[in-house]
C-alpha cells in the first residue's frame, strides 16, 4: 500500500520549486501535483496518456479541445490522450492533482 497526505505533497513541491511534482509512479498509473500561480501561462502539450485532473485549490478555466469550463476546488475533469488542453484565466493559485493512466510519459 502507498498513501499520501496532500499537505505533505504540497510542501515537497514548494520546497523543490517545481510546477509539476510526480509523487507516485506505478505499473498502471502515476500521480502528480501541478501548480500554476495567478498570471502563469500553462505551456503543457497534449499527453500520450489519459489523465484526470482533481482541483485541490484555486480557480481558473480549463480549455479541453473545443470545450471551455471554469474549475474550482472539487472539480474533476477527464482529458483523453492526445487532446489539446490548457488552464487559463487563473484567478487564484491553482493546485491540481493529476492522475495519468498509464503512467506519464510511458507511451512516448
């Protein structure tokens, strides 16, 4: 069994100064924490794996393909592999737990 406390993950990410921190990688999925501050540009490119975003804190909009929606704490969004997506209009620091299946960068 693996278990994590989100506050510990946030502290680790902040201490490393990384926008994205992968904190678990298994055979079939990986988990990460992605953070963007107000005014940051989300420069991510489409991924080769499916992913799920769970918004831990913050407010922004997320464009996935032709769809655009607001996200806030508790929002959950599925993004299929290969689909263009980007957070924008970040009005409060965004912290998003990301689940990749299969693990991130395993399909390149």
